[in-house]
C-alpha cells in the first residue's frame, strides 16, 4: 500500500511512501504533466477569451474618447529644447 497515515502536529495525514524510487519518479512526472495540462486548458478557456474581451473593451473606450479630446495649446517657451537654453 502506497498510502501511509501519519500524525503531524496533532493532524492526521495520508502520504505516499514507497521504497521504489522509479515509482515515485513516475508519480512526480505524472503530477507535473497533469499540472501543465490543466494550465494549458485554463489558459485557453479563461485567459485567451478574457484578453480578447478586455482588448475589445479597451479599443471601444479609446475610439469613443478620441473624438472628445480637445487640442492642447503649447506655449512657445515650453517647446524649446535643452540645447537652445
């Protein structure tokens, strides 16, 4: 049996304990593969649609505000470069 009950700080836990190093290595590799697969799935299902939605939302805000901006008048002295001072 791989699962061994242990008690740590008064809390009962079950951990995987084995003398078979190769078995534990395979379990670690399977765990990492599952984590990577879940990360890829959540990236496609959550991250990509969210980014597309936000980009459409931000583009809509930018185009609606473009017509509302007033031209900025600059003072001639503020346009001088550092070299001419």
